[in-house]
């Protein structure tokens, strides 16, 4: 599986809608609203490198409210922790 991390600058008035539309795209595994210089981070997980272009250039960049993107392709994963349990705050 190939992972790409996409930094998304979005229209601030539409961040929740933009995030939901991006999250619904095939190939997008999750979308995070974040602090800092970018508005959203989208995690793309596909089987072939060519699919990254289809997800990002052909679909994600065309979501109304996406102003700019920056895509990073992951070379290697160094952690196999279960992220859900790692970030769980418990009951």
C-alpha cells in the first residue's frame, strides 16, 4: 500500500464541508482538521503510484473550497502501533 499525505489549504468558511467531501473520495482513508499554516491533512492510501494522481489531481483538487495542496509520498512507515488505541482517552 502506498501512502501519500496531502496538506490542504481550504476556504476557511467551508473547512468542515471541504473535509467531508475529501473524506468521501475513493482512496482517501482519513482527513484531519489541524492547527498551523494548513487547514486539513488528507491521508491517501492506494495500491499504485499512478492512483495518487487520480485521487489528488483529478478529484481532491477539484473539491469546491480547496485553494491549494502539497502532496508528500511516504517512503517507509516506522510504527505499527494501533493508532486508535494510541490516541484513545479512555472512558
